[in-house]
């Protein structure tokens, strides 16, 4: 029976994988968090691999506080870069497949087209820079690694845009939401399913792949659809980025080209509206 190590078990993707793992009888899952496996400690990582001998490692652990990262640079790089490298090295040493989750924030968002995996990277902030460093270190340490860049992740778990909006709808009469930043929402369950499809594929193609749900929208469009699907009558006002300053700059357009993952791993990607509707039903 194949053993699958999942780091970051308490995050949105980690919890989505835990939920799906209940139906996956062909695998033994090892779910860890920062308490049970400190990925920033190279010796601890190697020792864990030696004791448990996983066949696959899915790295869902990350420092994701985008604004906080601007001042907490050391920690962001420790988790997102050094931690990723430690896992990639351990996978190479113990002949395990390494699957790592990255972000659209590796791009600066100045491209008006969809970003392909080969496009020039230029992160605007510390979070994106730390995740890009993690990608580079992972592929250098382990050329067989598979990296999935994703965007705007949400789920029924943890903190995310969908849950924040639903909570604000309950307490506010109107809301301002940025309408000039574009991207694609990613349902964490859909991402988890895509990862398990890759795990089950016999002949794996390494490298970088984009994954999100289908459809380019703005945060304002996203908020409007959440209101519609949840039955909220709240008034949502579109604003520009300059009206909502944040410590970290966000890419203006981080829409991802999904053709590579679809053709390589034959993954059927759902439209964002369909997956959002399911999540809102779960949260109701």
C-alpha cells in the first residue's frame, strides 16, 4: 500500500485532502502539521522519511499571510523556501514523489493574457518571492518534483475570501470590493482531487503546472456571485486597488493558462461558479 505524506494538514488544502482520504482505500495517508513535523528542520525531515518511508509527499504547508510577510520576511522564506527544499531533498534521497503547491503571486500581473508555466516570473512582494524561491530550490534539489501553481484558494475550511464575505454579509449593509484585480478562484477540494489524480498516474511528468477553476473574474465579480448564491441582498460597490491599500502589492492580473495540466494529466477542470455553489451549500 502506497504511503502518502501530507504536510500542512490543518490548512485548507490539507483538510480537503483529509476529507477525500476517507474514500481512498488504496493509500495510507500520513497527515502532519508544524507540531508533528517541522519542515524547516532538515534533520527532523530526514528522520521522518527514514522512519515512515513515504512513497509520495504532498507539500501543502506554507506561510500564506501575504501582508504580514512584508515584515516577517525571515519566517516566510524559512517555511516557503527552506522547508520546501528540505522536503524535496528528502524525497530525492528516499525515492519518493514530491508534489508541491505554489502560487500565482510569482507573477507581477502586468500581462493581460493568461500566464503559462514558462512565462517570466517577477513577484511583487515577499510572499511571492519566498514561494518562487521554494519552486527553484525544489526543482534544483529534485528534478522529478511536480509543482502546482494555484490562485485564490477557498473552501469550507479555515480563513478565505468566501467565508469572509459570508460573515460580512451578515453584519454589513454595503461593502466595497476591489474590481480591477483579475484571477481565478480555486476550490481546495478540486485542487486536492487534481493532486490525487496525479498521484494515481503511473507515468508522471515532472515540472511546473497551473491549476485553478475555469474562468477569469475580479474580486468584485467573486463577491457578487457569493452574494447571489447565498441569497444576500447586500449592496457591493466596485472600487479600484488604490482605494484599498495593503502592505503587499497584489498582481493586477494573475489569470493562469490551464492547458498544460489538462493535456498532460487529463484533468477535467470545473467552472468556478459550479464549485463555488457547492461550497456555499456546504457552508449553509
